């Protein structure tokens, strides 16, 4: 994480090491908190604006695996997943069993998100994107300060949740790994 610098004084190195240990401990606590959500019903989507879709709900998605990709236009690593999500959206072999939904952080108007997508990407983004709402002013959270992000325990981006056909949260982490997990689950259910 940090470059070796022979000119760095020992006290500065000690401070960096302490900060790295603190960050690692926070990440472990975050992971434990998010793990407690596995097996619970996915939170309802906020009543908000959507891009590329009418607002969706879990009743409409019942019977399908759903990949939720949490992202924000200001998150540079997030942009790398959009093409991948679009590829997933375009796949016909899993279309009836696996749905990709982007969840964009709160605080940016839909038109601004649409403009950013048009300016940065050379292809059409057609998968549904839910634009989250800001938390109420007096709510404290360690998660990203928007409603759906907070309910899903999202503290970093890009990040994903996999929701099972029964509407329950079944796995979280890196979105491509979650799609592979969904594909394995789909294959195993077909083999039965």
C-alpha cells in the first residue's frame, strides 16, 4: 500500500504502520457486520429515480438471481465494472435467471449520471440503475450515506450483493465473483 522511502523518518513509518493496522481491523469489523445480513431479505429499493427501467421491486424479480453492483460516477474503479455489467445484461443464456442492477450512490441527478455515462462510455448502458436517496439528516452510519447503500452495509465501492431467487441476500463482495457464484448455483439447480 505504501512505497518504500528510505528518507522517511522512523516515527512516520510507525504512524503509517499503525494506520494500516487500524484500517485492516476496521475492514474485518465491516466484513463481520455485512456477514450478518446473509440470509436476510434484501431491503426494498428506495422509491426513487431509475435509469433504463421503471422502478423495480423484489416481487418482480422473484425466481431470479440478482446482482446488485453498488457504484458512483465519482468512483474511478467503479467504471471498470460497467462494461462487464453490460455484457452480463446482454447474455441470453442467463437472462431469465440472472439480472444485473446497478445501484448508484445518492446526491447526483439522474440527468448528470446519464451525461457522465454518455461522455465516458462508447456503448449503450441498458441495465437498470437505481439511484439511491440520501439518508435522513440525523441518521448516523458507517456506511455510504444513502438509504439503500446503508441498508446493505455498503462502505466501499465498487461492491456487490447477490440476491437469491427467494429475495434473500446470499453473498457479497466483488461483482464478477458473485456472478460466477450465481452461475454455479444456476448450473447446480439444473443438474438436479
